[in-house]
């Protein structure tokens, strides 16, 4: 029997700290309250809330979120001396309350009690489709694929904050993004790229899915190229961030089947500058990362955007991200197109290299990375 446990706190750092030590119970994912407000909980999830029960917005987020989820078991932390908290937790339908300060042993015991009564735990069969799809020469996952689901959950929650932050003009803490990028890299190291990508496809669609795929593919590519740790981290962080400017692009342009009109393309081409300007304004992001976000659509022959940079004017790390970005976009399913097979997507990169748009040596080095990717239909 395996359980999905979600830990929700006022901020991600607190949720992550609280999650530590709960992994023996199941797959644990940390979320801040804002991410929880927009996140769809899986069926039968158990959710631990350590949030401010005095804030009216918190109560309304919990009420709506718990209604939206199917069969969730909520465990809510309350202050011992505050009777209203207990009433509030009961009104929210808490399966259990736990009194602050939260002590690890008591927390484990309370959660175990609730999990024992959970009527619909997540099906234990979930690793089967992931494992079964790996018929090719890719080695078997070295660890449980649920490891991937956890890092995908965390990175997805961070993306949520990023997109929301750009929409509302709120800055995002760079350390949060770096922590998510590191979690992605560590998880891929453990389970392999293909298993990790499967988890992305299962949990996310659209621009989130794209950003996560690019992060995974670019991280593995950077690793394969033997880049040092600092460069690899910057590439993973930029992978998460590269398309955040798309939040300001109208959906009818973003999701348009077929070729964009010149006027639509003019708008679409603004997304790198919008994203880079947001990161710059927020402060604290590495200038290399901001440059990668700004220039991820530049091509070696100068036909890219926004600055039409050529050849060596494009940072190699940025070009690595570009290769991963193009490949990921091709192998993704979007609501207007089917995924392209990885070998055909790779052939497309080769033809772009022959047109002097991509670096042929880099494309050659990408071959084993493309070979690790099995393309399956979304939600197979
Ligand atoms: Fe882009
Ligand atoms: Fe992209």
C-alpha cells in the first residue's frame, strides 16, 4: 500500500522542513498555501496543513481546496490554547488535528493513524505503466518512479508561483527556484530521464509540462556534456524559468494550431524579454540565468529572436538550453498537436544544424540524450 502525502504550510521552506522524515509513510510533496490554492490533489491524498488559521483567506483556500479534492484526509495543526482553531479544523472536516509545536514522533503517529483509515489509497499499480513502457535498451529505473513524482510536484508548485508572481507582479525568491531545480536534477540522477519525463506528462500539461520537460532534458544534456556543477545548476534553473514570459501571451496565440500570423508572431516573440525583465526586476537571479531566459530563441545564423544574435555571441549554455527547448517542444503533446517520435525530433535538430541554426557538434552530442526519451501519448 502506498500513500500520497501532501504537506501544506504558509511558505515552501516551512512545508519542506515539515516534510523531512515523513518519506517512510509514502510519497511526500511540499506545497505552499498559494500553490495548494491552484493544485489538484490526487484521489485519496492525505494532506497535512500547518497554516495560519487566523487568516480568513487561508480558511477559504482550505475549504475550496478540500472540496475540489476527492476523498482527501486532512490533518490540521492547531494551537493548543486556541479553541477556535479546533472548531475551525472540525468545520473543515479534518480527519485529525495535531497540536503545535509539532513534534516529529507525534506527527508520524497521527499520520499513520489517519493513513490506516484512508478509504482510497493511491493504487499501488502506478509503477507498472511507467516500467512497462521502457521496452527499449534504457536501463530499468534504479529507484521507485514515485521519487520522480515528488520532484515533479515540487517543481510544478514552484512554476505555479513563478507564473502567478509574474501575473501579479510579485517577485519570486531565487533560492526557491534553485531548490526545485536541484530536486529535479537529483531525482533524474536516481530514476533516469525517461521515468522522470513520464511523471511530468502524468502531472502537468501545457507550458508547465514544457518547462519541466526542458528542465529535465537540458539537465541531462548538460550532465552528458560534462559541464561543471555550477553550469548544470544554472541550466536547470533557466529551464524552469525560460518561458515564464508566456504567461503574458494571449492563449489564442500560445495554443494556435498552425502557423502564427506576422502580427501574432510579433507578440509571441516578446516572451523572452518579458520573462527576463521580470527576473531582473525581482533581483537575486544570476545574470547568466537571465541571459539564458532572454536568448533561448536565438539561432547561430542570426535568424532567432529577440536580438538576432549570431554564432559566438550566443553563450554556449544558452545554446544548450535552446537545443533542449526545441527537442522538448517537438516531443510534447499539445492540445493542437500530437507528440513527435524522439528519433524524428532528433532528425529535425540535425536538419537545423545543417542549416547553420544549431551547432552540429552539440547536436551530435545530444544523440544519446534523445535516445533516452520514449515518447508516449499523454495520459496513456
Ligand atoms: Fe520560449
Ligand atoms: Fe520553451
